[in-house]
C-alpha cells in the first residue's frame, strides 16, 4: 500500500507540474524561433549581393577583353588597323621554353666544419630554416637528399655540422 501511495504521489506531482513545464517550453521555443527568423531575414540579401558582385566582375572582364587592341603601323599611306590582341599558342610555347631553370645546388650532406657560411649558402642554397643568435652566431637547417643537416655558424665559419640520416 505504501508503494502505491508513493507512486500515486509521483504521478500527481508530474501532472501538477505539467502546465508550468509546457509554458516554459513554449517560451523557449518562441525565443529560439524568433532568433532564427531574425538571422534568416538578415541573410536574405547576401545571395543577391554576391550574385550582383559576380555579374559586375563578369561585365568588367568582358569589357576589358573588348578594349584591348593592338595597333598595327600604317603602310603605304593607309591608316593603321586594329586587331584583337589575343596571345598566340606559339608565343606561349616560346615563353615557356625560354624560362630560366632554377639553380642547381649541391647535396647538403657535403657541408663540413670550417667552411665559410657564405660558401655554404652559395654552394648549398638558402637554408630551409635559419635562426640568428647572439655574438654573430647563426643556426641553419638544410634538407639533404639522404637526411638533414643542422649547421652552426659562428664568426662567419661553420662551427658544427650535425648530420642526421
């Protein structure tokens, strides 16, 4: 009998709290939906703004292509004519083949103690990482083909070259 009374008291307590709990739920739902509605209305114009910007950019690019003209010199007393200045494939290929190749450096594993720091930079290229210390000290890291080299320069000379394979 005692458990029945306890159970019935719990059920009655839940029924009594049902009204305030439902009211609290409605208040929280209203607050959340109003915040989302505010955010949605504020973001409505973003799509139109981005679309307008892209349209303007497209128009500007099309106009600039139309305005680019190449003037040919007048020949035999005739006026100069204009042609659209479009790059030719041959000119593009020629520019690609005449590009300067990147410099070729020696393997950083050849750095030895006693070399000048200028010679290291000239022969092995710029370091992957470099730190300046006090009293004209510098620490440089190089990536070699078979490992890494950490170079300690002091007074313009390599004081140590630690190699890790």
